[in-house]
C-alpha cells in the first residue's frame, strides 16, 4: 500500500506499507490527524481498512477484535 501526504507548510511525503489488498486499486483521501488518533489507541499490530469508494466512509477494525469499529469520513481531493 502506498501512502502519500501533503501539507503546504511541511511538504510532501510518500511511504509504502506491507499490506494484503483485496479488490481493485483505488485512491481515497483521509485527514491524517483522524487516522493518527485512532491508530494511537488501537492495540495489536494489524488493522483492517475497509473502503468501497473514494467518497464513502472508511472503516478501521483491529484484526482479531470483533467489538471495535472506527469510521473515518474521506476528504474530497482533486487528484
């Protein structure tokens, strides 16, 4: 999975993560602060990010934990 970040004050950053991806390739934009907030409180090493389209909410679930769901709304970005 490729993650790109852009901040006018700081600049651009590009990173790659090991991931198991199911489905077709897509692009979706989230506010990095909202992703950081949820990832800081989750325990465990793996998180599932489920998306259906670039304008639909993303769902984060810790792998192996059935009683936790976090929903993140996407941002509109002109690619």
